[in-house]
C-alpha cells in the first residue's frame, strides 16, 4: 500500500525530513519526503499497512522541533521497483 501525505505547520528547517526518513527506514518503507514551496512537507511512503499506520503516528510524536498543525494522507497507486526511502531535493 502507498500513501501520499501532506504535513503543514513548522515543518521546514527543523530536521523534520530527516526524522521522517529515519522513521520510514525503521518501518521498512520505501518512498520519499520533500519540502514544498508553501512551507509544507510532502511524503510518499509505501509498505505494509500496519507499518504505514505506525509511521504516521511516529512522525508526529518523534518530531521534537517541528510543530505539526495538520497531517493528511490518502491512498495512492503503488510504485514498483523502489528499494529505499530518501529525501528529495
């Protein structure tokens, strides 16, 4: 299963993308995270449903310096051939 996630709040310049990346790797997810021009952060994460749900909880709880106002996610089509999770620039 694959989720597209959008996170708003104070989520840029506070190490949030690296927390997301580390958490995704721990949950054995593939995909990416990147900063958007409007100050939000976009994520695409793929893996087992229980890992994805745990990932969403963890990124909200682990982000010490981020101040998340809103996190929304939706299911999207899976991407075949991915082997890792990375920060997109």
